[in-house]
């Protein structure tokens, strides 16, 4: 499989301060990647270095097999054939929607431009807006136009900087999924930057979690969720709590929820103390179960309740329970653990 | 919005702009700064006791009179400019649509011409006082009448023609303000007037200060009015020292002191404009809700807005027209047309060059805001506040030196006499105009560019465009309004300019302003009126276009619907 | 590039041809162009003209140096002609034609400049309130009896400077300063406006006396503006110092520049301007006195009667100009 984007030991500094250090990642053709992390983690800086707006301090960046940046050279933005969608969309106020979209279609014939604009407008459902000016559009519409404009010249890779941050919360995931379909339909390789894991999950095939300039893990959303590489990733992605436990043997750990573990080896020494990640979906409500816990809080989540439960030793776990099971605070309920992988870190 | 700091674009870091002629910009700025630097350099020379004489006798007057002018004009333009700007933007009353642009008209009226005109009408021997004396059989001194030729008179004259700068810029700010913040303030219990004083004015403050600083610089540079009124201010002092006391050094030093003072004004203005970046409130616009005024409010608003136009334009215009009709038979019509076209030609050429240079310099500064470019732009900014004659001499000195050096060299090596290549040509005249008026263009374009988000540049670059292509396809169309404003302001300023033209022009070349000045200088005001009127008429159309441009500057705000 | 080219072209168009006479003139276009046109008609020599303020033209001449295109400098007063000579931008002319016509006190002793028309700086008084018998000398204007009764323009004006300079030349700095101090104390208002405004102020009753050049008064008498004519008729001219040195005189004049390349044509023009036709024209168009006694003054001027003119060598006014300015600064003449 060819990689459209390859980063080797890339570091970026802004005004003398190293913001991003030693990043390695690869993104295959047609895949959508996401750099996920809290604000200030360096994800936007890394994206801008990929685009060419910032210069890499060292390391190598390759786009579609061509080196665009290394110790010796740094190809300017306009020669990298990247498309970019900005957080504020940056639509040109003096141009109509169709003129905005056609902006990057330099040498194409008028007919071809028209065709490409129509094609994108169709995919992004903005066909009726083509003659409007940007200031008449809603935020979501502006966002679609910005994506269409960036996609129009068929860039080697599409870069999206916090593309959904300016949208209403309820729109974000919906539009993220739509745009994912459009990108997939067009076979475009893309990388986006986000601080919101749900956007990331809705949009990306591969996600990299960043913290303080470092890439902690680069893998699929499923792996990230179920096999986080470190406690920070486990905590940042999804909900869940850590339970203290003692290693019984190479595959099992004893916790307040009983003995956990399965077939896989966890690699800790027998008898050592570990923290075990317990996701809400690992804890199943089962009235028949001998293990019980006290309900101390519950939050309605539509299809289910997220219960916070106190175990015998006072430690807490969370459980996602279908909403037809209704229990009051203080009630004791039966639970059992159903987990595929034991995720444990040194305590 | 925390990505790229304003003004420091990403291109800086990727080495792209290295290929732009940064050095060229610096050289260009340096070239244009030569006159200013020539004057500043004089500070180190010895002036043989002239300073002591000035200090002992007249310097105190120069300083107090100039400061009085600054404070008086400053306060008066705020009153004349801001109130009407708010009223025509936020309310509707009979005539408000016309006043929107009519309030700008005094900009077409040179200060010295309005001073001539009012003097002709209001002076002791003028028709009004004559009528009073005849009708009531009084002698002078037996009735009260304001003294037109006085410091107060000069304050009024200058304010009447300079307030449009404050009006224009504060109106632009009011138009761009988000209605939401005003509505929020209303929901918090503020009356419309409180919303104006507590929200709108503070938000518009940077624009108001920018307009005010233009006014103050013009006031400091004014020579015609204070000279005509016999006020000993800094500008008149420079001439007196130079010619009366025969000390060009001391005169240049006075000018240098003036410049240093102005530098402080410019820095203050710059500082306020930097703060403006935090003041932009919204990029979503709804139509401005204009309140229909009724009753005494309507009458009050009408009076308030009509008064500046009436005093600053209509009355002097009518008086000039009456004089022009009286003296039309004395006018040499043939040369009249030549004068008109000469004036237009100079104004257009300068406006176009100032626009191109201004765009080139401000865009380079955007791409590469080094200390050197910013410093140079500051020094160039001084030109606007320097009296035209001082600039003219600042141009004469290096040009004549250049010409004579080239001539001497050519004679020595090739036995060819080149004579004066640049001195005494229109090149020198236009160059002096640029030194004087490029700051207007720079300020306007800088502000215009500053409003374009850096991500616009980034989009262009990510689409494979080079900086000049981005300038052409993105910035220029977005800032059309600023481009038009910059060139029109320069155009009107050149039309009105007198002293530099007078000193530097070639043989047999006259302009409307020169003819007006010569006749007025012979105290033949009535005969000067036709050319004065032509200056005003030639300025009106650009001024109206200017006003319309600003009305349309609100995105989605169509001035006519 | 295009704009540079067009500017160079523009510049080229406005460069004068070499055989013409090129003039820097402080005398304004409408007061000189007609007679220059007549000169061209008579001689075929083309004249190129730049007008401007004298001091600035002299500055331009100085800076342009040997390459200056100007052949002739025309100034409106002797102070400036003297300054130009001092600045070293003039050259001496030996023309017996001119020397015969123009009296010695109205030209430079070394031939650097020549007066071409005369004006006197006189007292204008309110016919209704001032008895001309009370008027006598310039010195008398400092007498407290004129307290709050005198109007005069700013001391920045060269005619006032020249008047004071002539006094410095005769009486020395201290005596002149005492006189100026007394005069300033008699001002009815802060100095402002031009000479015509002073006359109007007298007519309007703001002051009783004004100091003015004769041609301004003449211009008002002939004005197209009825109000100005009325004002002029309410006042009259008084020539001071008739029992002493005579009324203060000044000249407008011309000089050939040091850089002149068309000296012959320039001198030819000088001679023409000193000639009868031009002299009569000066008198007629601007109410100035001819510099030669064989040409009659205009009717208006004659109606004021003959008077005794001060015959001080006018270069003295130039010599003492800077002293005069400092002295006026000290005496508080704005």
C-alpha cells in the first residue's frame, strides 16, 4: 500500500520554541487521519508544517512519495499540491460560492471548471447556493463551500484544521459523517485536526493522539479505544476509570471487581500493582450477577443511563445501562465484567 | 484564532518571501525618506545664536499658538465629525440620505480658500459688517462681531474643512460595528444615547483617533490659513526664521522639532490602531436598524448634521460662485482650461503612483514585517504633517545635488553637459507630492489589508498561487474600497496642494491652486474665486464617490435599498 | 516602468529650449505675463516663466547652482534682490542703456539688480476722523496720540521689514527699536491680513491710520468690487516725511542670474522692461510709479499729487533686513 503522507522524526519550532517533536506517522492512500489532542498540544502546528506554512526544524515530510521537506529543502506551500480547510473557512467575501470553489482551478477550461464545480456542489449539497455570496450562508453551508473549494483542484492530500469547531454541536457529527462520505467517494486522502474525539471517531480511519508536542499513539479508533498505548490516551479517549489491581499471573489481575483478564499476556511481573482501565461498556448490568455495586449517580444518555457505581472497597466504576432498566440512587445492582482485552498500566 | 498573529504571516517562515524584492522596498522607502531625513539631519548643525533669539522672543508664541490650534481643531472636529456620523448611520430623518454624503463635501474645500472666503464676507470691511454699520448707523467698535482673522477664526476655518476625516472614519467604524453589541447594551438598560456613548464610541475609538490624527497632522502642516490670518505658529515661524532671519539651519531645526512632535502623534495613532484588532466584534452582519426620528429629536438631528455642511461647504461655495459670476468676464478662459487639466493630470498621476507604491509597500510589510520595513514606513508617515514648502526644499536639495553631481561627472568623463535632469521637472513635483501624501495611501491600505484575515493568504497559497497572484486575485478585490479611498484622498489632496507645486514646478506650468493663490495673494479675492471654485468642483466628484464607497463597506449592506 | 517613462516624457516636454529667456519671477503671472508676451511679439524671443515666492525662488536658484536654467530673476522688493545678490546667484550687468534710464538709488551700485517700478509705503487715513495736518512723519506714528488707532500687517511682510530697515540704516538699531515699540503700542489690533485689509479696516472705523503700499490703494480705487471702491473713497493718502528724507520707497526689479546661459536675451528683456512702453504698462496695470521720470504715472497716481521720495540707496534696505526682523521680534510686532 502506498502512503500518501509520511512523516519521519519531524520536529517543528515556532519562534525558537520546539512545539512538535519527533513525529512519525504514515497515512495510506484514501484514508482519513486525525490528529487529536487538547488545545496547545501542537496538532495545528504539525498540520501547518505538513501544508508548508511552517518550516520543519528537522525530519522528513513526504507527500505522495515526494519529499517536500527535509534538512536540505522545504518546498513552499504552493508547490505541495495540498488542499486546506481553515477553522474560520476563510471564504473570499468578494466571490460567489461557485467562484470560490473554482478559485484554485487555474488553467482548466471554462466548461471543465463548471463541471467540477457542479460535481462538488452536488456531492456537498450546495447546488442551490452557487450564486450566493459567503456572508449570506449559514456556518454549516460555509463549511461545505470551504471543503468544496479545497477539494476542487484534486489535491494530493486534504488538510482540515479544526473544521467543525465553528459549527453548532448538534451539527458537528452529522456534517463530519457527510464529509467523510464525500471524501471517500472521491477517494481523497485527508488529515484533520480536532480536539473532539467524537468528531475524530465520526470522520477518521486513523487517529493520532498528541500531547505536549508528542504523538502518543497512531492507530484506528477501535484500537485507540480498546488498546490505548498509555494511561493518557486511555483517559483522553472515551470514558472510563482506572481500578487498582494486583497481578496474579502473566494474564490475570485481581481487582475490586474480581479477577480480570483473558488469554493475552499483559507483561507485568507477578505481584506488582497495576491500574486497570474499565470502560462503561465493559461493565454489564446483570441482576443475576453475584457482584453488586451501589448506584451513586446516574446521567441520562438517551438510549441508556450512564451509572456511576461504588464498589465494595469504595472505588468507583461506570456502566452504560439500557434505559428501560431504572434504578434509584443508593440502590444496589448486580454487575458483571465483559471485556475482550485487559488494559493495564503500571500503577 | 490563535494561530498566526496578525501581520506576521506564515509565509515568513517558509522562506518564500525571500524572493520578493525586500531590498527594493527598503531602497524605495529610503529614497522617499530623503527629504524628511535631509531636514532631520539639520538638527546637528549650529545655527549661530538664532535659536537663542527665537527662544527669547517668539518661540513661546509659536508653541502656544500651535498647541492652541491643535487642541481647538481637535475638539471641534470631534464634535462636528462623530455626532453626525452616528446620526446618519443609526437614524433616519428628512435629508439624512443626502447628508450621508454631503457631510464629506468640505473635504473638497482647501483650508486657505475657505479662509479667504469667510474673511471676504466677515472681515471689518466685508459686506456683513458693512450692512450692520449702514443699517444701524453704527461705527466699528459700537457693536460686537467675532474677529475672523484670529486664532479662534483659524480653529474654526480648519475644523470646518478637516472634520470630514473624523466623520468618514468614525462612520466607517459605526457601519462595521456589530448591531448585536449595541442591542446587548440596550437589553442591559442603556438608552440609545448611552449605547452611543458607552458602547459605540469606545468601539469606534481607534477609527476616531486615526481620523483625528490625520486632522492634527493637516493642522500642523497648514501654512496658508495661519499665514493669511497673521498667526505666528510653527509653520509661519519656520518661514520667518528661514527668510526673515536668513537661517535655513534654524528653520530646518524648527521643522525637525515639529517632526519629532508628529512622530509621537503617529506612534500614538499606531498604538491605537493596533488595539483596534481586538475590537472587531463580529463577522455576522444584519441590516442596520435605522431609527426613524420624530419631533424635536428630528429637528435637532437635522440642525446638527446640516450645520457642518452649511458652514463648511454651502456658504463658502455660494459666496465663491457669486464672486465668480461677478468676475467671470475678467477670466482668461483659454488658460483656465489648461490650468484645470494640469491640476487633474498631476492629481491623477500622483494618485495612481501613490496607490501602487502604497500597495507594494504595505503588502511587503504584511509578508515580511521586519523592523527595517516598519521603521521606514513610520518615517514615510511623517511627510503628511510637514508643511509643503519644507518638503519642497527637502526635495530640491537632494535633487539638485544629484543633478549637479551627474552633470559634473559626465562633463569630466564624457565632456557632456547633462544639466538639470530632475530639478525643475514634474518628476520633482510628483516626488514631493508622494513624500507628502503617500502616508495617506499607506495608512488607508494598511488598515484595509489588516482587515483581511491571514488565512485568506493561506488559502491562496495552498491553491498554488504566488504572493503577487494572491494580491491580485484575493486582496485587491477584497479591499477595493480601501484602494478607491486611498487614491481619492490623495487625488483630492494633490488638487488642493499649493506650496510644493509653486516651488518645484517647471517653466510655464500652472495649476488651479497656484492661480488662486496668486490672485488671493494680491488681495483680489473675487477674481481668485473662479479657479478656487474649479478646485472645489474637481474635488466634489471624488469626494462623493468616497462617501458612497464607505456606505457600501458593510458586507451585504446596499446603501440604496 | 510605464509610469517612469511617462514622467520622463512629461519632464522632457516642459524643458525650455535654450535660446529663450527663462524667468523665475516673484511678480505674479497676471502682473508680468502680458508685458512678456509683448516682448516676445516685438523681438521673437520666447519667454518661459515660473512664478513663486521670491525667497523660495532664490533658494531654488541657489540649490540648482551653475546648472540652473533661469536667466532672469524678477522680485517684488529690494530686500529680496539684495538677498539674491548676497546668495551669489546673480551676475553684474553693464548696460549703459539701463544705467542712463534708471536713477542710481533704484539700482545696485555694482549692477547686480535693477529697479523697474516704484511704490511708496504711505499712511492711509480716515478722511472723516483724521486731520491730515496732524500727520507728519513715520516717527510720529509712535506718538501716544495714535494709541489704538493704527492698523498694519504682520512683520513677516517684506515691505514692513524694508521700512524698518531703512530706519535702522538712518537711525541705528536702538532708536529704531524704540520707535517700533511705540508703534506696536499704538496698534488697534493684532497685525493681520494684507495692505488692502488695513485700508478696509480704516474705512470701517476699526482704526484711523493704516500703513500701506500705494498700489494697493490704487487697486482698491479701481476695484471691480463696489464695496472696495467705497472703502477707498472714505480714506486718503498721506506721504510722510515730506520735510525730511521723503516717503519710503521700494522697487520691484529684476536681475540676471549667475547661471544665465542667455545673457544677451536677458539683458535685452531688462532693457525692454525699463523702456517707455513697459514702464507705462506697469503704471497702468498695477498703479506703480515708473522708475524713470520721463514716463508719466497713471491718472490715479497723479491725482495724489507730487511728493518727495526718499533717495536712500535701496541696497541699504537689504543690508539691514535681518536686524530689522530681530528688532521687530523683540518689540513684539507679530
